[in-house]
C-alpha cells in the first residue's frame, strides 16, 4: 500500500542551511522534500506550482522576507502549514507571527530533535511554538505576550551609539539630506543603518521606528 507523504518546501537564502535542513528531513519516513527556494518570491512561485503541505521558511531573506511571505501565503494558500525558522527570539516577533497565522516557529540554533519534532507537528496539522503553552490558542497567547518594557530595554542595549543617534533624528522627522548633513554620512550609509535598525527592532517601516523611539523616550 502506498503511503502518502507530507510534501515539504524549504525556503532560505543560505545554501548551507538548505542543505543541512534537507539532510535532516530526508530521513523522515512520512515527509517528502519537494523543493527549495532562496527567497519568499521564489517560494511563492514554487508553492503555487508544487502544492506543498508544509513550508519551512527563514525570515531574513532578500527580495521577499519571511514576514511578507507569511502574509501572502496565509491569504492565498490558507491550508498550507508554515513554520518560520529564525535567529530572532523576540516576543514581538512571535506575537506578529501568531497574528499572521503562522503555524510554527523554531530558532535556528535548535537541535536536530527539535526540528524533527516541529516538522512532525506540522505533518499532524498541529502548531509548534515550543516557548509557549500549547494549551492556549494563538490569539490568547498573543494578547498575553506583549513586547514588555524589559524586552525593549534589552533590545535598546543592543543598539550602537550611532544607531541610537540615527533612530532619534529619524523619529524627529529629519529628511535624508538633513540627516546626512547633520551626521556627515552618505545616503547609502544611512540606508544601511536604517535597515539594521528595522531588523533589530523588528519593525518594517519608518513609522515603526518612530513609534519605538517615541515609546522608549528617545524623542520628546
């Protein structure tokens, strides 16, 4: 009798990561790796073409990141299970993933057994958030797991003096030209700092930076 296997697609922009994940899941009897992609846009194309049951995806990718992928996937392919793999362990990020309807979350420094456990949860149609109480629904957990002031303080402590300086002037409404003239930096350098700030603070636009800076007293 033919056993139907769960069709798995993996998305990550690092080939070594793809190879490592593929090596782990190939030993699972009830899982078939049907393809890999290097960014969310390519991943969505393969999702439409290959019809996977489960998708495992990184967050930080070029062209289309994991958050953008999750937003589109859950709207257009609601039956596909999505597990996010990331190095970020921030409460705000996990809340965001839950709000988007992501089915699982696993840190990239997790061990092999954790990864397999997560995949098998996805295969069964279950969610996998190992840092949270599995008896609570995602919406209930989300409402009870705010990005605390303590967590925000930890995040701020990871910013460099220059990043805090740039965050302040962005939040104060200065234009790119004004920031460049005031801090003696090029537009390219400013863009790099702004991108790094968004990644560290888990926000996705200038408005998010302004809200974070205002909330944490970096601007009056």
